[in-house]
C-alpha cells in the first residue's frame, strides 16, 4: 500500500513539474483572463493546492479546457518543433485518464488535422461511416 502511495506522489510531482514547464511555453494571449492561467501561475509559484483545482476545473469546465488546448495549438503553430499540444494532452491524460475523451472531442471539433490515433478511434466508433 505504501508503494502505491509513493507512485501516486511521484506521478503527482511529475505532472506538477510538467504543468509548470508548459506554463511558460503556452500562448498567454489565448489564455488572458482565464481561470486556468491564474491556477497555472499559482502552481508555478509553489501553491500545491492549485494542482487539484486545475484538474477539477479542466474536468468540469469544457470552456477552460478548450482555452488551454487552443493556447497549446497556437504556441505550436508559432514553433512547430515545440510539441506543446502533445505534451499538454499527455500530461492531462496522466493526471486523469478521462481527459482522453474530452481531448478527442476537442480534436474532432477544432482540429483540421486529427492525429492518427484519433482518426483510428473515430473509425472504430462508426462516426465516419456514410449512410446509404
């Protein structure tokens, strides 16, 4: 049981570090005035409670998640080698696997070039099947 607690703590610390690193790389103009930017700033300043608040906010407020993902895409469009969008989505899924469905829904709605994985998952769901 103690080993499992250590793994959770290590995962929490790793995700916190990744979020702090991503905070500096995101396009802040896209996030101006958003709750997520304020929480990421608090996390960067050492406020550990902000981590849980970030998770809850993004799971429960699709608009804040959309702002964060659009900000990451915008940052990537300025610097294609950065892969910020990929990093933020992987970090969110590590924080809570249920982010996977929310990210796929975002990509379906906002992305002109869906990832291969998303396209594959959509093909399995039958979403792309034409009705005759």
